[in-house]
């Protein structure tokens, strides 16, 4: 995880502070042992009076306070870095998503992105708040302790030097064993929890097919098999901590044995030294072991970080706009597509080599069966997706050389599912305006879109809250609201994804009238689902499997293109029934 | 607390693993104390040049304790985790069993899928209940009490100091910080919810935001929300850290007191000097286990909240007043008639009636189209026929029986239903079709796929949760195929082909009407196509039937349908 390391080194002074705190902690550990042992030594062997050791007690108390404070500040610094990193990563992600969200939302991947933005970023925290501080502590404290031990009694130092490497070695061996296994398990876990949700969500369907009862067993069975699989992994993890504990235990045991022999048989060291070293030994091994436990959370953080950096390095190109002015009086300009291609990803759907000219005030219909690439083409023309190959020219200059604002100021996109933002109805209509629209203008736009009557029947009128946690609007009402946005904006280019489903006839009629009215001052490019629309179009772009199979007027296409004739004759037949 | 009691009841089912967890936890804790006590004693003893064999005994008992401790810790972890996952499985099953009878009525109450994902998260949260809330305090108290009793044997004063320390570190300090923690916690959750809503809005409303040039503004707003959220998380972590630090310092102070008191007692002659090191070591070790108590209140609160929410969901039992009758419709191989008499219905919390005085006759084998603008009550009428909602007034008769007397399950077994939203499960095309009938053969399923023009899919193709990898039209076609494979003779179809193009629609309807030739069929249709094939057409508006008759009759009458048809023709 190079990127994480790079980020870490960005926090230079915090890191040096962590180093300093580790040194202080190490010194505190040594002094704590020193005072403790001295007190016991003086009371037990030298049998000094209580008042003679009182200053030692106070000294020990001060050391305890220093040690706790150091670890507290250590934690605070980690928390601070973690928060900082999260904020900056979330910002970069948002920026990235802002550039490329259109293809993901049209591919239904928004959910995954929200989870990356929230969960994955949150999970990165522990790498910085726990793992890094612990890593620094582990690289300093044992060394200082070791130095002190060597100065007191070389043999103990040697025992520590020889036994200590076993801890990281074991951690690495076991880590390698579990790594792939536990990653598999993580995926299984995610999949499993998804499965349970899936079952709950599909309960209506299951009941209608009389299959709900059977699911009880399925849930239990998969829960238990998940348990067993997890236990396999956990067993390895438990064995690893068992081994670590055993190693440190045995090592301390050897230290103790050696000290005892020196103390009794050879009488080469004092009780003080022996006890001092015996108190230090567990501290030495504990710091090493602690790295092991934080290592685990560090690694899950790294997994999350990988998800985040993957999302950031996603090769998907954002749309890059230029600086050229696009004067409003030139609009609607001629739009020319020159061999435009686009693919969502390797092996996925692609638009191939689309070439056409859309004249000013043209009424263009894009037709084709579902999945032929109609909406993708509309997104490309809108400048919401970047062409992988070829160019779109507006007024004979590549679209991408213009200023983004100039282009979008001239554009309305009326989709099948207009989005309602949380806010009032007034705000939702006003979002279409280029500048601050007055209430009158908004009401006028609402009237034109045939939604004013409905709004008036609402208790709060234009101030009614809609969107998340607000009043829901029906599909037809939302369409009309989107129309009101367009009436307020008065665009010179209208991209219109004709609705296929779910509208009441009143809305249908309004929609038709409105588009006609708006088209007087604009080029209209419609993804058409109705014969009426394509019959009245100046030019029809007939798509099949991402290819522009043919273009022309309705009559021309009926004449020359059998696939088109097939599609239309069916609708025709229905009409004449 | 009541809700947690329910969880505990489920937990107790695993009493053997719980018992082992506690026993081994206790052994691990007490041997750790014993280990350090013995080593403290050992080193002191060594200073007095004792006979060699006492040292041998002491060192080997230290070793033995060490190994016992490691083994016991292993066993504790093994049993406690196994218990946890088994409990989780029990919980899922128990919850599913409670939720199952409430579906699908309960889903109307919680329209968003959000509820369900929260439910799943809550069940997951409860895994910490056993692992961090339920048994560790028991182990901790057992170890502490044994240790205190042991020290009391040497010095009652030291034992009292330990007891005070126990009260402070296990009860007082965690309780002090818990209150603040709960407050911060709530704020963090609210911030998170807000951020997640805004992020979803940002991504889903992306196209409109972009075109209306509000994207940058929204991005800035999101960054602000994120910063506020991170700030609160930081407060949460700091509070946790402070609580842990205070607790750690507290336990060090206790050991310090033991040392000071012990020193004084030795000096005073009330305690043997050789025991001093041992007592200090005991104190240092026993409080190591108290550390996790700092996070106990957090997990406790989490578990309580999760349990409350879970029981809130399943406590809605039968609020919608559906009486589940005990009579079963005979599993017949022929169609039966359906009658509705003066039926009215309104959704709770809505003053306006959704359906008003509906009279409907669907003779056996008849084909009926239900048309009208969106929101006119067509789908609600289906819900009543499916007994997913209870009529406020009037009666519905299926095969001559009042719907109130019939079991829901037997109604569903006799119906072929395609709703506007049809669920597909993670698995394959095959596994999703087998829901209709487990005994289906591959050729049968392939034939059904061909009828809905999905023959480019193979039965082994993967289907993701909710059919995410299928287009709207494909989902509708797959739903129709699945329904065609179920062998019932009453069809309720709610706009089954709204996302399917005309060409495919034509083929699908041809096959559908072939299969349903002798069956009773009701089709909600937005498009006014193929209506002349139907025996009757019911036109609804604002919850009322405003017209009915054959297509020819209604066209001649030149009423509402005629007008709709004119507009549609105009639109075409």
C-alpha cells in the first residue's frame, strides 16, 4: 500500500511527535519499573522505614501520570491524522465522482459508490489512528528497553534478542496463511449478508409463489455454514495468538530461570537487578505482541484504502471542458457528430462510430429497440459523457472546447425520471433558471407546464417540501415539474427522453403540447418511443446495437430499412386496430 | 430491556457454549493472575537463598500456569465465537419467522428498502451483544472476586483497595463516560444518515444537478457535511480515548496504592516482606482485564438500540386488520369467478378513499382489462384481491367464498401474479424460475424464456440481488416467464409489459393469452392496446369505476375510454 505510506509521510511533524512520545513512554516504562523495584527492594530487603521511601512513592506516581498522559497524547495525534486523512480522501472521491457519475448512475452503481464514500473512507481511519502510532511505538520502545537490559545484565539481553524475532516471524507465517483465506471470507460475509437482505426484500414474491416457509431452513443452513467457515479462519487466528502468547511466556520463563540461577547459585546479580529485569521483560514482549493485534485492523484498513484508491484511479475519464465562449445568440447552433464512439467498459455495451448533423431548430428523433444505445447517445450529445473516439462539433468547434457553463445554460434535459431535490416546489422549479427567478416567473412556468392547479391545492402551495423526507409526487407530477423547469430556463437545446410508462393521459397531453411550444425556439433531440414523435421529426436516427443503422425521415426509412419497417409496422398495426 | 430479554432468551439456547466460554475465560483470567503472583513470589523467595527444590517447584508451576492460561484463552475464544455465530443464526431465523407472516403488509408501512437493510444491520450488530456485553462482565467479576478473596487471606486492607479499584474501573468510570458517549453517538449517527442521503442525492440526481449547474454547490455542501461528520467521529474517538486513559490510570493508581499500603504494612509488621512483590504483581495483572470495560457501555447501548428496533418492526402484528380465514380454496385445475360487492378502501393516514363503492364481476374464464390514469386505484384493487389489504366495506368473493374466510396462502397458490415490482434473487436464471415450481425441467424453463423473447439468456446465467444486472424490460419479461411456469388459473397482471417494446410485447401477449385461454384474467394496462380481445373493460378514475363494457360498446358510447383512446391515437 504505497499510497497509504505516502500519505503517512505527509504528516511529518505529527510523526516526529509520535516518535518523541514513544521515547517518553519507553523512559516512563523503565522508570516505573525502577521505582517499583526500588521500593520493594528497600522495604523487603533493606527494611528501610516508611518515611524513607515516601519520595519514591511520589516519584512513581508522577511517572504513572506521565506514562498515561503520553499514551493519551499519542492517541489524540492518531485520531487527528485519521480525521484529516478521511476528510481529504472523501473530498477527492467526491471530486472524482462529480466528474464521472453519469455512467455509474446509469449503470445502477450509485449504491456501491455511496458505500465507498462512506464506509470505505471510514474504515481507513484505524490505519492512521491505531496502526501507525503502534508501529512507531513498537519500533522504539523495545529497543530502549533492550538497551537498558543489556546495561544491567547481558545474558537477559541476549535471551531477549534471540527470542524476540520469533514473534514477528510467527506473525508473518500465520499472516500469510490466513490472508487469502480471510479475504475470501470477507467476500463471503458481504455476500451472505446481502443474501439475507435479498431474501427479506423478496418476501412478497416468495409468498406469492408459496415459497416463504422454505426459506427458513435456507437461512439457517447458510448461517451455520457461514459460521463453520468463519470458525476455520478464526481458529487459525486464535492459534496464532496462542503461539505468540506461548512464545512470550516461554521467553519470560527463560529470563526468569536464568535470573534465578544467577541470583542463587552464582550470586552474581542482586535482587534489585533480577526483579527490575523481570518487570521489564513482559513490557518488552507486550509491545511486540500489541503490534500483532493492531496489524489486523491495519490490514482491513488497507483493504478499504485499496477500494478508495481504486475508485480514485478508475480509468474512466471525466468530461474536460474548455474556456471558449459560446455566445447565446449563436444558439441553437448546428451540432455535428463525427465518428463518435463510447464504451462503458471492456466487453460492455458500446456506441460505435456515430456520424450525423443536427441542424439549428431541428426536430430530431432517436429511435431503436430497447438497449440499442438511445439514451447513451443523448448523454454524449448533452456533454454528460466523454466521447471515447471522434468529436461532437457545435458551431464547427469541438463541444469540449467551450465553457461548461455556457453549454449547460442553453440546455434542458427532460428525462423519464426527473430528480426531485429535497426542498420546496418553488426551489425545485427555480433550479432550472439561469439566475434568480422571481416568484411570478416560477408561477408562470408552472402554469405553462400544467402543474399550477395541483400546486394551488396543496396546503403550503409553492412552499410545499418535496423530495427526501418530503411529500412524494407521482410520476406525472414530476414530469410536469421538470417541464416547468424547462419553461423557466428557455433553453435553445432540448434533450428529451420520451416517457414509456406510467403517465396519466393529462400529463401526456401536456407533455406533448409543451415540447411543441418549447421547440419553437430550440433544437429538440428526442429519444422517441412514439410513432407520432418520429413521424413529425425532421430526421430520425435509427440505432441498432450501438450502430447508427440508418437516418432519414419516417417515409424514407420505411421505404429503405426493413428493420425500421418491422419496428414501425407493429406500432402502426396497433394504431389501426 | 424487555427487547434484550428476548435476545437473551434466544441466546440461552446455546447454554453449553456459553458455559464453556465463561469457564475458560475464568481459567485464563485467574491463571494470568496466578502466573504473575507466582513469579513475584518466586523472585522474592530467590532473594532469600531458599533450598533449590522450592525454586524448582515454583518455576515449574509458573510454566504450567503460563501454558494453562494460553490454552484456556484459546478455548474461551473458540467457544465464545462459535456461540456468537450460532446465536446470530438463531436470531436471523427467529426474526425471519416473525417477519414472514407480516409480509407483504408490513412493506406498505415501510415503503423504502431502507428499513430492511437496517434490519439486517441490526441483526449483525447484535453479534456483539454476547461477545462484548453479556459474558465478559461475568468472567471479569468471577476473576476479581476470586483474586480479592485470595488477597484477603494475606491482607484484608489490600483486598479492600482492590475492591474499591474494581468498583471504580468497572462501574464508576465507564458509567461517567457512557452518558456523554451516548449523546455523541446519536449525533454521529444523525450526521452519517444525513451524509448518506446527500451522497445518494448527489449521485442519483447527478444529471439534473449537472445540467442545472448546481453540482459544485452540492459538492461543497457534501464536503461540509462530511467534515461535520468527521468532526463528530473525532469527538467520539476522543471521548473513548479519554475514558480508556482515565480507566488505565485509575488501575495504575490502585496498584500504586497496593504498593504504598503494602510497604506501610510491611514496615508496620502486619505483612511479610516477601509477599509485597506478589501483591503488586497481582494488582497490576488483574486490572489489565478491566480495560475492555471502558467500551462496555457503547456495545451495550448499540445492542439495546438494535434489539428495540428489531422488535418494533415485528410488533406491528396484524394492525392492518386482515383476518386470515381457515378455509382453503380447492387447488383446482380450472378457473373460478371473482366478485367484488360495494367495496371501499382507504389507506391509513390518508383521508381520501382510494377505492369507492367498487362492484366488479369477473366470471370464470373471462378476460378483463382494468384501465385508467395512474393513481386511479387499479393496483390497490389488486392488493385487495390478493388479500394484502383489508376492505373497509363490502365483500370480495373468490370461488363463492368470502375472502375473509380464506387463508391468504391458498389465495396466492391459486393466482398467477405479475406486480409492477417483481423481485429476483441472487442466483441464476434457473434458480429464479424454480421458485415457481421446483419440479420444472430445463426444457420447460427454456420454452418459457423463449415465449417472452428471453431465449438469449441461458438458465445458468447469473442474476444479481434484485435482478440488478437485468434491464427493466428484461425483469418484466422474466417475471412473466416465471408466472407462466406456475400452474394457476387466475391471472392478475399489473402493467406487466410497461418497459417492454411493442414488438416483444405482441409476442408475449400472444403466448400469454394462449396459455390463459380458459382462465380468469385481469390485466391492468396503461396502453390501450389489444382491448378488443377482452371480454370487458373496466375504466377507473379517482377510485371509482366510471365505465365498463366491451371495447366495441365503450367505443360506441364515446365516453371516457373513447376519449383516452383518441388521445392515445393522437399521441401515436
